C-alpha cells in the first residue's frame, strides 16, 4: 500500500482484520515530547513522565480485545518500566531503539553492541560544550541530550562507519547501522511471537521511527511533517496521538457511532 497519510477517522474495521500487534512509540505518542535532564559530574537528574490514565484504560481495552500491545522506545528499560508500571501486565517493552525486548518478565536481547560503542562512548564523554545537557543512562546505545546540535559530536561520530548518529531535535542517538533500529527490534519480536508483518500496526512521530513504520503492515504517522504513514493523527495539543489512534480502533471494533 502506498502511504497516503489519510486522516485516522477513515481507518476502518477491515484495515484491522489481520492486525494482532499494536506498537506504540513513546515520546510524542504516549507521552508529550521533551526530556528534562541535568548532569553535573557523575550526578544525573531527569524527569520520568507517566502515561495518562485515559490511555491506560484504552490500552487495557485493546488488550482485552486480544491485541498484543508493544511499546517501542529509544529509552532504557528501567525508565520504561517506571513510566508504564501501571500497565506492565498488558504490554511488552522494546527498548533502546530495538536493542532488546522485555516480555513477561524476560529479556529477549536482539543485539550486543558493547564492543562497537565502547571507544565512541569514551571519545564523546571527553567533549565539553555549552549545548550538552547530559548523557541519558543506557546499556546498549548512547544518547546525549543537547540544547542544540553540536558539531564536535557529529564530527567525532563520522570516524565510526559502522555506527549511526541520529539527531531527533533534542538528543543524539548512536547505535549500529541497520541492525540496531526499532524496525529490526520489531522484526525480532514478531519472530518470537510468530507474527507476520501484516499482523502489525505501528505509530510513531520522529525520525528514529522511520524503520519502525516501514516494518509495520499498517503505519500510523503521529507527525506527518516528519513521517509518512498509511494514516495520520491530528497535530494538536488537545489529545496525545495514541489517544486518537486507540479511540478510532475501539470505535470501529465496537461499532460505536
């Protein structure tokens, strides 16, 4: 299907006939964009956002309808478990841009990137710049939050051909090209669950979600200025994008006018 960014209100029940798994990006989809982080030497302070209660209710309803609910994020597992503690029995968590998945209390690790990232991490920690806010705690990728782009960071990363450097508007992510993406993480989870591509629906809003939407049988854009999807949700602050999507799914699945 050619991606057309059709309004989410046009999503029909027949579009969902093969869907078994619904995948949500986090920032900008389940919670507002933006991370408050402050690093002072070895001390790091950052806020942990919580999923709104109305989205918790919607996720539980989708789970009761038989959908597998996956949350896919660049964030670390510890933070995701705190953010979504109220719905952990109903979801799996794919963390650090597809590096691994937490499912029913077990870790399915898709890739080991310690050796490839060790030298780059050492070089990046030596960079001092007023725009750098801090390193977000991660195990398998590197994330540096910045007020704005930092040329020295980008130039340093260019020396490592096997790694990607992705600027998402508030932070840099570093990981292994092609194999350490949200799309690859979902491919691995699909294989574990026995699902096909056509069985998956995914919603994302940022550049690190491109591979995720490409690996979904049904792609939903939460920001059509950045991503193309089969459908898109409105760009406004009245409701979070996940709310619009789940509202429409529940409407068509339950025949609510």
